[in-house]
């Protein structure tokens, strides 16, 4: 049976490398094996999967993934943690150590991965970089078709929000370009060390094709950014800055079959794409 980390072993590994978790890097490590098993189960990781893990930390989730997957490629920004991870796996699951690949890099900037292309993404993401990291992983590594991420509950709510809801905004609209997403559960603060002040949420992701459009992703994202830059503005006013005037924005929005007086939070990703088709000179945005 695969060996997982518990609170005692997490602290032992942390002490071995003189680790003092920092808020700057969002370092809250899972210390509960049942939570790890739950995440791996909800992620539907199977024996054929090559998992991309972002921010493995001390390896709690890594060990859970290795117990079920064909292999794990872990991207870790902290070189000390990256160096320790293979040692932790070798100690707790020596028969699976060969399935692990560690990439010491910033998840916001990594451009290539060693070994087979990943089929799933599973990650515990710090709330302050969760959205840009997720969008980068979706854009850069198209081979993974499904995933599960753990983020601060407020971020989870934003990612899965539907048009018209209070929490719908840039994260939910941009994620919808790539995938469908839904909240798969919550995780209490008590399963982490150090204990955070907030609950976490699990977001399940299933890739789909982007809307059929002649506009590029960059053009669509530029429209999304402009639409939500000032939430209370009507769409024609919000888009005026990227087309030059409110009148030009109104004409383009109407040409897309949309009322120029609506606000951005009412539009789904297909509507943003339709507008972008009428704005060929929209400023590219990631």
C-alpha cells in the first residue's frame, strides 16, 4: 500500500530543509492523507495518466498522484523544495520514484516539460497566482484534457461563475474560452500546515473547443479585459478605449448582434468572441 505524508512527516521534511512556510509563495501544505485521496479520486486519475502537478511543495499530493498515475511531472519554483521532492518520494514510495520528473521553474513562465505530454493537471495553487498560472497551463500545454485544482474558495467561486452572477468576471470568462468548470467540493483549513484563514475550493476542469470565431484568443481576451475594467459601465463605454470612441464601440457591438447598453457581466464567452470579430485592432492580452 502506498505511503502518504501525515502531519509528523510533513514537519520532519520541512525541518530537514529548514523550511519556514511563507505567505509570499502561498505555502500551505496538505497534511491529511484522506484529503489527498479525495483530491486524486475527484481528479479521476488513472493508471494511464501522466499528471502535471504545479506547486508540489513537500510532496503530499505528489505521493497521492504517484500511487494512481503512470507518472507525475511536478513544476516547483522553490529550488530547495524541488531538490527535496525526489528524496521524499524515494523514502515513502521507493518503487514509484522513477515515475517522478521535477521541473524547477516558475509555473507562470515554464514553456516545456520533460517526458510524455501530460494528460491531466492536478494542483494546489496559491490564491495570488492561481488564475494566471491556470491560464498559462491551459494555453501552453494543450495535451491535458481534464484537471482538478485546489484554490482559495473565493477564487474557486470566481472561476466557475456563470454570466450574470455577482462573481462572474475576467477569470471565469477567460477560463470558459478553454474549458467547462464546476466546483467539486470544499476543503477545510484544518488539513493544511500552516492553517490558513480561509476555506479552499476544488475546481474540476474539462477542456472543450473554444467558440467558433475568426477572432484570435488574444483579441477575445482584450475585449474581456476592457469589458470588466470598470464593471458598472455599459459595454459601449467600456470598449471605447480600445476602438477610439463610444460610437465606434456601439457600431461594433451592434454588428455582433448585441445590445451596446448591456454590461460585460451579462455576456458569455461566445458573445465576447462575436464582438472581437468586429474589433480586429483590439489590443492583444493574455
